[in-house]
């Protein structure tokens, strides 16, 4: 199994989770935006080296999950952190409201179809965690899911299913790392107003964003319960400050890099016969 990266932002593997104890703003002295861009570029170079080794090794995969309140910066963070990786070896999936076909299956089915192959990095922009967060806060979501039973402990059962799946993935070579981008209510308000005030950002705004904002406290509580139930050494959660986007991107990239460095990645080794064949081909080219 993959090794969880040490980080001040990692959610403990036991005990109660209180999001108010996690910062939304970066620590003092993080440097200028230009300094952070330079640091991110250096991390991307190292990530690309490890990604190429993962692709050649073809034994391991990596799944990176992003969850957050609206306007926390998921899209921009994914684009900034993973932009240097070879597209042939990675895939980003953004999950929206489920389709009719997806509602005809269990809550995990639509995500399983997008899991990364060996040698690849898969990025989920939202994930199966919507089914224990949005579904908990907005009961109408469950009404569309054609459930045959509604036990009182439905969400406990879903936590168990998620834990089982993530452990199964880890046992079979997929390293799972999960990020909650922790934005403050004040910063979210600022970003939502920007979406309304700037024509180039109008397309990002949805009236439903305000309905979700009105349930801020309920969403925070749902996230706390989910993080508490599913942060494990084989699939850790990281609550990263999201009020400062350049810092957020560097912090996420640092954690992804440390996780990749902890994976048992190796360049493929040729057997003696294959090595001898290469020697013959080398001689042929030189002649």
C-alpha cells in the first residue's frame, strides 16, 4: 500500500474531526506569488519524473480526489498542479449530477468506471463523497436514487462501503490521496461576487451556489463526519487552506509529490536475453 505523506494538514486516522481547528489561510511568511509559482514549477519537474517512472513501471496507479465547498478552487488547483504531467498517463474526471443511467446503479458505480489504470494518475473533481455529503444535507438527492431500503444508518453503511473500496484499491496497487480545499465563508462570498461582477466569470455562477451557501454549517458538519469516518493510512485526507490560491496549489503539489516519492516505483529491468538483443541492435545502429 502507498504511504501517507507527513503533513500538518493531514486528518488524523482516529478521533473527532473539527474543521474549525484547520486553517483556511496560509501561514505567515509563505513568500510572494512569484516565489510560489517558482516553487510550484520545481515540484512539477520532480512530479513529471516520477510520473514517467510510474507509467513505465506499469504496476502502480494513483487516485487523487478533490472535494470542497463551491468556489474553493478545485478546477484551478487541478489545472495548476497536474499541468506538467503527460496527458497520456493521466485522466481528470469531473462528476456532476448523476444521469438516468447512473441512477440505475449503486452509488459507487459511476466512479468505478473512471478509476485509473496501472501506470496512470486519475484525478476526481468531486467523487463518491458527494453521496455522504450532499446527500446528507439535501435529502431530495436520496429521493432520486431508487433505494430499496432507507435504514437509519444509511450513511454509516456508505462510509463502510467507501472504506472497503479504498482499502481494496490500496491493496491492489492504487495509491489514494484525498484533499478537502478549506475555504472560509468570507473568501467564498468574495469569489462568488467576482463571478457575478466580472463578465468573464459569469458562466461559473449558478443560483444553486447560494442555496448551498445558506447550508454552510450543515455542509461543514457533513464533511467533518465523512473525514472522520474515512481518513485512513491507506487513503488519507488532507485539509488544505484554500483562501490563498497560489499557496493552496503549492501545498497540494507538495503533498502529491511526497506521496509519489513514497511509492515503490522502479524502472523496468530487462532480462538477460532482452539485454543481449539490445546490444545487438546497438551494434547494428553504430555500423
